[in-house]
C-alpha cells in the first residue's frame, strides 16, 4: 500500500513538473517572439548575432546581415491608419519568412525594420534582398478595402576580420 501511494505521488509530481516545463517553454518563446508578426524579436536577434560572432571569432565562420526598412511607413500609417500599417508589417514578415532561402534567422528589429542573418558571404544576402525587394514592390497589401503599394530598402554587410557586432550592424 505504501509503495502504491508513493508511486501515485511520484506520478502526480512528474505530471505537474511536465506541465510547468511546458508553460515555461511557452513563456520563453513569447519572450523571444514579436507578438504582431510572429518573427523573432530584437532580444532573440541580439542573442543569435552574438552566437554568430562567437563562431566567427573561434572558427572564422562567415555570416552576413541584411537590415530592411519599409519605405515611407509613417505615411502608410498616417494615410491608411495603424491597422493598415499592422497589415503591411504582417505581409512583409510573411514574405521574409516564406521567400528568403539560406537564412538563419528573420527578426523584427524595430518598428518597421527587420533583420536577417545568413550563414555565408555577402553575395547570398545581397541576392536574396534584391529578389525580396522585387517581390514586395510587385505586390500590394490589401487592408480595410485599400490596396497599399509597399517598397523596402535594405542594406547588407558581411563580417570582416576587424569587425565587431556594432560595426556590421
């Protein structure tokens, strides 16, 4: 009887621990995810670029960074309203997630800014950004009955021998 009672208590404790572990994993995921776009957030990006930099220092493993800004985003918000601006952010985020290959991470870097990390040389990131620029320019975002033309600007950089993270950004 005592063994069954102990076994039952142990099973209950294991179930509770499993539930708490699952909840904690959810909280950690939320802390590293942008609520609007579902992309990684700035905190997650900062950690990942730190990891990339460490690999660069230790093994000279090349990585590239692309920063993207939605052109005239304030004007979009002012003209069509913030819900339309949110729709534009979500659409750009979806295109980043679904149309950029060879990318280690896509993150919302700030308001209308996004960051992408690539494992490889600058040319890979530059080619991906040019294709993405064309794709976004050729499409429109539908929001509240409006068709919004969106364009982006981007810059790309590759880690070099004397670089620090701040310099590559």
